[in-house]
C-alpha cells in the first residue's frame, strides 16, 4: 500500500521530536558505542520508541505514522549524521516494516505491524548466504510438509539479527522458484549467532542464521509460492533509495564539519577556507550533495505517485555511494591529520559511509539493474518533460 503524506503540522512536530532525540539523546552515545562496539539498547530502544522512529513507514491503520517516502527520506538522512550503528537499526526496521505492509497478507500485517509501530516487534531481512548468491542462486530450501513447510539452510550478514522478532526468509520451494516466509525468532531449529565486529557502524549486529529443519505453518508463506523474487525486487527497490538518503545525510554532516573547520583552522596567518584548494574541495562536496538531493526528490516523487523505480533506485544508490565516498575523502583532506584520529567525527563518518557500498547490493548489481532497465526501454522522458517551460 502507498502511504499518503502526513499533514504538514503533524509532520513538523514529528520531525522536531525525532531531531531532538537524535541530537540530545543518541548523539552523546557515540563515543561509548565506538569504544565498546555495542549499542546500549536499554537507552536507545526506549528513546526510539518514544520519538516514534519505529513507526515512520508503518501505515496509520496499524498505528504508525504512515509517512510518504518523500517525508521519510529527510529523517533517515538525519539519522545518518550520527553514529552509524544507530542509523542501521532505524533503517532496517523501517525498510522491512514498509516491505511487509506492501507484500504481506492482511493477517500477517495485523499480527506484526502494530508491534512494529511501537518497536515491540521488529523484522529483519534474511537473504544473503555464505555459500551462495542471491535470488535464483539461493541454497536455502523450503520443503512442503503437511500444511506447512520445513526450512533448511544458512544466512549471514543479517542486520538487526540481535533484536529482530521476525525474519523474512527467502528460500527455494523448488529449483526454479523462490518464496518468502516469516520465521519467528524462537522457532525450533532456528539459530542466531554474531559475526565479527565491522569496520564501521559499530554496534549494529549482522548475524549468521542457521535453519535446521525449521517448521513453519502455511500461514508463514508471504504471497504465493514462487513470488519471492518479485517480493525481493520490490523491497530492495525502495530500500536502495533509503541507502542513498543515508549517503546524503553522511555527506551533509561531513560538509558541515568541513565548513566549520575551514573557517577556524588557521595556517600562515589566515583560515584555510581562504585557500583556493580548500574552496574547490568544499565546492565539489556541495555539488555532489546538490545532485544527490535532486535524484532523491525525483525517485521519491515517482514512488509516492505509485510508480515503480528500478532504474532510478539503482542509480540513486550507486551515485549516492560514489558521492559520499568523494565527500568524505575531501572532508578528510580538509581536516588533515586531526580528522584521521579516532576522536574526530570525520574518521567515524568516513568508516560508516563504506557500508553503503554493500547494503542492498554492490555497485556491480546497481550497474546491472540500471543497464537492464535501459535496454528494456527505460527513458528519462518524464524527467525531461518536467524541465520544459513551454
């Protein structure tokens, strides 16, 4: 279902509440999370619940805010300005609550989404495998047994695996069909263990799942048998836009810090911001940010109008990761050696941004999707016509 925009006054109040939570309650936890490589859930989860951050994309009929995509993107971008593990929690929860609202049955939505809106339930996406690829290359199987299924296989790099109550597991129902199933955390034969610590986004958990003949009822099947590939593509399509918005937030924060540093760091008697080389870095950063914002506005507008955006989402995601890579590179150059120290935000932003290369598909996948859509007839006619003054 496509959410309709929240009323302007209500949206403004929601944004103010979330912004206060981000900067007053969550941002001060950065150093603790980085040092301990663990998120203090006893502080973070209540703060996110109280602010309404868990229900942003849950439809209003299930108790959420039911934001449009255009309204959601600035919020996830703001989360991307602080410690990356915190952004990951919010991104994954909202992405797949949104996916379930679109692909789940009324019974599945009614069972999970009200809890998702309050944060008492959370859904993680179980796709990636250590021994296979994705989609048609999955190794996890779902074998029909009685009125249900038995799932067997392994998944890894499953984000939010430490807090998720439900997992959307993709498995082969026969050699040519991929299907999707909702698996509860405490299902018999379902094991969860952590992976080693990551380069950035510290504290965010990306676990290994083992499915040892896990029984699930027939009601756990999401959609029809064999519809998993279509579900997968739709879920990843909009989630790639969310990753691009995360790239935007990190880039914006990097530029903010760089502008401040360029105005206060003095060498040879004047601020480095007066030097042409630094000015060029700042301008290049701003150009990337401006371009990415425009792409996101276009993609969000199309999705909210009920259109599919496979090419746009892949291009947003790819350009976003390239843009935030360039921006954080230049931010490090502007800050010099002090930006390389672990007590400076630039060092963390630089590391956190690199997860964007991998989430929801590597660069090669984004190029493949964009090229496939171009060869299938995708054109920029709608975007170009909007520029016409006639």
